[in-house]
C-alpha cells in the first residue's frame, strides 16, 4: 500500500523522481512497467498488476451506459506504461501533464493502491476543500 506525501520537482522534459519507498512497490516481478493514467484533477500511477485489476473493474460496467463508456474512455485510453529509469524517474507524457496541470512543483501522494501526481497548488486547494467537508463526508462514510 502506498501512503505519504512528497514534494518533488518535474524537470523541463517532464521527468519526475518517484520516492524510493514507492519504487519497490511499483516494480513488477515480471519486469512490466507501472501504468500512468488520468484521474480527476491529477495523474495516477499504478503497479502493473494493480492496473490490470482496475482495468478489469472498469470493463465490467454496463457497456451501453454512456457514463460507463466515458469513464472507461477517460482512464483506459489515457493509460500508458511508464518505466522507472535508472535514476528513479518516470517520464510523464505531455497529454497527462496537461490534464493534471503538472509543471514544476509536484506533490506525489500515496493513496492506497495508487500513487497520485498533483500540481502542488491544485493539491493544496483540493486538500483545503476536503478539510472543509471532512466532518460531513466522514459521517456519510461512517468513519
């Protein structure tokens, strides 16, 4: 499981260093690269096997519902293999950088089975919104 928050800097080529503690969880015994895709307001990085489970879940939805088609299209068409290089970095493709507004200052957040890459300012705003709504949401979620 991924947990914790880390501040990193993305270089002009779109490379960002993945925290050491996350790298071993993202590496696949079979040598398959992690998968990076769209998520609401950020990009999400999954270990290959975990992504296959997500993809399987996504394709089980009722195929004729437009909302299901839209979520499948959003996440599956946005998915790309993202190998970790020898320096511990991934290269974020331009379309995912644009979607998540990833520029220089990046927050890398461990969120259970995935790692999220956020624009630092966007992450702060989202966290503030969450804090403002936390008590109501916690009741709904029975936390």
